[in-house]
C-alpha cells in the first residue's frame, strides 16, 4: 500500500502553511464539493479558491473528479485523509487484531471444552459425557480427572479483547459522528 506512510515534503509543508488550504481540506473531509460551493463557503472569489485547490491538487492532497457532468467535484485523496486522520489506520488495525484474537480464543475454548477423548472401550466421546459414562460403569469418580478446570485465561482474554474491540468501535463511531455534525 503506497499510503501506509505519510510523507510530508517541502511542497506539502508550503501548501499546508496556508490556513485557508487547511480549512478547505477540513471542508472536503465532510463531503466532496464543487469550486462554487467552496467559494461561497469561504466568501472568496472563484479564482482565489481555484488557486488554492490547484495547489492542493499538485501535492496530491485532493483530486478533481470529472464524472462527465457539468460540475467538477473536489475530494480528498488517501494522502489527504491520512493527514487529517492519522489515528484511523491504527484504530482499524487494533480492531482487526482484537476481532481475530477473540475468534481464536473462542475457537480454542470450544475445542478444549468439547475435545473428544479416547474411552477405554476404543470409542470416541466428548469429555464430559465420557467421564460420566465411564465413572458410572466403573463405580468410580472419573469426572474430576477428565473434565478440565474452568478456563480462566480464555475468559480473561475474551473479556480484555472484547473491551478493546468495544472501545475501538466506539472511537470509530463517535469520530464519524463528529465529522458529520461539525459546523
């Protein structure tokens, strides 16, 4: 992925030194807009806004979308989004790792609970059933020797990764609301 790193060269710094250009980036973060919309929003002439947009396009922070209609829309590129929201990528990575960890821990927990064991008669059965059956047939208490102890580490892992997953999702959801309702 070419957008993994945010590279800021001299030209990008010069472009971002203007407060108006940063404001344009933030405005385009909410939704794509035309030159006229941006001109009205900032109270500037169309030619002035066009000059700012050309600077932003030249350094690759925004792009002009020509979809064959009368109006040309400007929208953020991946590089522009990464500059405005560098934390989003880290949150998504954390979210993915947490989800995979929860799936892995859940699978391992279920596999250990319902692991088939070889009963003395040569037949496979699930651990709790086999222990009860063998114990009843022999008149001994095999249940405590066969059934594993409560999987505290599995449950703790599920709780921890569940919390991380919830916090990550909450951050993403509230971040989108902030962008949507920003004035």
